C-alpha cells in the first residue's frame, strides 16, 4: 500500500497556481465564519499542497492523524476493518474536507484508513499549525467546531442508512443523495458502505434499469 509523500507548497514552481489554490481553501473557510486578514495571511503561509495518485493512502490504521486535508479535486474513501473485511465509512470529493476526527484531535492511532479512489490533489495543514492558529485567532475555533460537527453528522448519516429496513431502501437513499458519485466509486465500495454484498447491489441496480426501460 502506497503512502502519499508530503510536500510543502513552497516547493511548487508555479506561484500563480499556488496562490489560486490557496484562495479556494481560504474562501471556503471564510464562508464558514469571517476570517481576519492577518489570519488569512498566516493560514496561507502554513498550507501545503499534495498530489495523491489513485490507491495511495493519506492515512493507515494505527498511524496518528496529524494533518487535515482540503480536496481540490479527486475522490477518497475512509474504511475500517470488521471481521477482517473492509467497511467503508464515508466518501469525500471536491471541496470536501478530510479528517480522521478522533485520531486527529486526540492524537492517538487511527482505527480507520483513508485512500484515494482517483488521482487527486489536496492541500493540508498540520496538527501543530492548526493548534497554533486556534490559540492565536479565536474566530478560527468556530471553523474547527463546524468541521468537526460535519464529520459527526456523516457518522450519524451512515448509522441512519444502516437502520433502513432493506438493501433496496438503502440503495434509493444513496442514489437520492449521492447520485453523482455512483459512476465514480467502484460497486464493491458502495456495497460495503450500504452494508450489502456487491452481488445484491448489482441485482438491485439491474432491476431498476430494467424497470426504467419498460416504462
């Protein structure tokens, strides 16, 4: 399993690309709560960028998560092992934020792994830098609370999906809320997320396609 090498943005040759990239992240964070000009400048100086090839891991089980990532483009999954089988917990795409919440904030070994499903580009900030920003800029703590809440909501959403009565109902929920991801994520990963076998999910999808053609 490949682990992504970490390169700070200062190593990039294109200043224009780097500046545009930073602006996207800072604008996103500023949309959560207004950031002071001094915070924006400080944040930009700490952000680094990383190209992540497909099937590369940002985090492996047992490693302490020490970075939070902002996805410029690409797609990722988080998964954990249950009875030696991979169980997908969430998928993240463009403009999403990746963080292993418990491992990152507690600085303990992660129980999950995070893998790129596509060639991707992210930028990140380290745990150390983030804690320093929290101490220096009170408004940035609001951003942290919002992002953490978002991840707990994702966890609750998956629990909600798993409480649905049958595989077909779970499939409909996924299609109603994440139809844009269906063509990007391998069927076996979607099946794992929904708690069904790939064969069951394939039968449901084929049955829906036949019904649509008949109508």
